[in-house]
C-alpha cells in the first residue's frame, strides 16, 4: 500500500504533534492512517534514539507490544483452518513440553477460543517486563512455570474457564506453545509464514535481538533511554512483534478484506466473523479506543449488537502503541510511540485523526467509566510498608493517581472494583477487603497498610 500522490493529506486538525510529544517528554512517534482502503498518511515525528538524535521515520521499526496478540491469534486461526488446532478442544491434548497445573484433584479444561478471548480463567498477567539485551532469557516453559530465570509469575487457572473476561498475556503465551507443538516450527518462522509474509508485511519481524539502524530505542518516563535500547521478549506472541504503523495497517486491512468475504483473503469470511464476534463485555467499560467487548485477539466496539470497530493497544518497557480499524469499511489508524509516557499523546493523536477524517462513528472521546463509589472510596489515603516505603493513593480531578516519593504522579485506570492498573509501567494496585492495598509488579507483590 503506497501513499497516493493525488490526494491531499489532512494535518490532524492543525494538531502540533511535536508540541504534544515535548509536553510529555516523548522522543518520537510514528503514525499511519487508512482511509478508503488506502494509506493516506504515513509519517514519523521526533527522534528514534535520543542518544544519537536520529530522526524517527515511517520506516523505523517500533515494538508493537500487546498489538502482537491479534497477529498471533490470526496465525492460530489459520492453523485451525488447516485442521492442526481446534478452537474448542482441550488445549492439554496438544501439550507435551509443559502441563497446565492442576488445582488439587481438579484439572481444568481450557480451549483456544477461551485463551484468545481472555476468558480461560488464567491468573492475572497484565504484561511482561521483558529482559535486558544480553542477559539470560528463559525458555517458554520457564515463562509459563514462572521458574528462574523468568521474571514474571507462572500461569495457572484460578477461575472457572469460560465464565468471564480477565486479561492475561500468559494466555497468548500458551497459544505460542500450542502453535510450536503442532507445527514443530519456531514462532519467528511460523508467524512469518502464516501472517507477515502473506500480508506483505516486509517491515515486520518477531526476531528480537537483531540490532539494525531501523529499530527505535525505547525510552523511560522523562526521556531516558531504556538500557540496551529495548527489552527482549521470549513471549513473542504476546509482546514480541516489531513493525511500523503502515505495515500494521496491512494486517488490519487483511482482516477487513476477510470479513467482507474477499476470496483472496488470508482467512475465510466465517473465520473472520468468529475473530471479531463480540463475546464478553469489558468489566471496566469502554477502553481508550472505544472498544466495549472482547473478540478473539481483538477488542471490539459494538453498534446495534454487531461489531463496528476493532483494535488493540499495547505497552512494553519504553514503548506505547494503539491500533483500530472499522469492520465494514476501509478505515484505520495506528500510532506507535517510543516512550513509557506515550499514552496521553496516543489518545490525542487518535482523537485528532478521527476528527480530521470525519470518523464520527469512532467513539474516542470517552474514557472507560470509573466506578469510584465501589473501587476508590474508602481506599484513598497514605499507605506504608513495614520497612518504611510510602505512597499516596488519591483522586484528583476525577482521576485516580498514585503518588510515591519524588516520582511524578502515575494515573491509574480501574479494571474492576478491586484492581487498578496503568499502561505507564508494569504495575497493578490491588484493593484488599481489609482496607490495605498490594502493589504487584515484575511478578512480585508488596503489601501496604494504611497510614492515614
């Protein structure tokens, strides 16, 4: 998909992108827009690497973070169409290298459909922190078991499968193992064969360590570079894709074509309908893209009971991204930023894109509702650990913030009445029934008791 030369390029309703980036110390971003089935905007802003000052261009590869998940689910569905996997079979029948733990005498039965829709009842796993380049990287079995050198907790079932939504990156990691088991092919090769190659995503790869000039470096809050440039993710299917916005639009366009029944599409129309079928409402309401339900791999906005838009957001250490496309039309947008602090800029960019291209049906102006009465009231206050660590959990202008020592405030979202999280860092705040709270990050939980 090349930019047409005879079409004017709207300028985001005069949004000063460089000023937006500077406000939050975001070094750079890349944006691509699909309208009328064509890429009508593809541009980079700012810097790819602050230590070198290299410009961020449309060809600069960025970490796609959790936007890797829908790509991986599409690959799994292609294996379903080939008869190598079954959406509704017990996944344990495919596993030889790792076994899903039993709960006492009860061994849970979970399916690929449940894994792809975050309804398998797996332990909470909001994200993977990744590994510093050059350090020992765990095997997939280590990751799923939570054993050294894995730096995230292992996976098990602690809710009845198929009942409710709970986001779990470990579920997509288990999909990665399933695909490896039934094909005997490495995931980097398999994903290239099943998705990247057929959709002509030439700028995309799941290869982690390769250092080329076209890979952006990630940056922490304040603009400091991520040591080593980026984190390595053995959890390829959950967080390991490197791509560009325009290349990712090729992926979204492939889904649109399949849903429309194009005979040359990568999957059949019926499979595409399964992919985008709204399954479970998100307990926190609409997300930043206006999506209200989960499908398979994607989140979905529902209008009159049918899917209208689909998309996914993502955040790894040093990177933030978001993508969306409409179901029945030929529109879409992808924004990718090389900073932990990129979420506010991503929201502004998407909102401006929708206004510029007159996507009046894209619900980007309303954040997910915050159930303050049941989630925060009674928990706002100062908390301390036994060794003196202190933080303040507060509501400021209708937003929930965590304030700790000399760090800038971290805005939290309410996932459910007892769980707060953020896209800025690997952090979850659990509101305990006894009035205390627990911080969970990097696989470790720290309990804090109320001080005031």
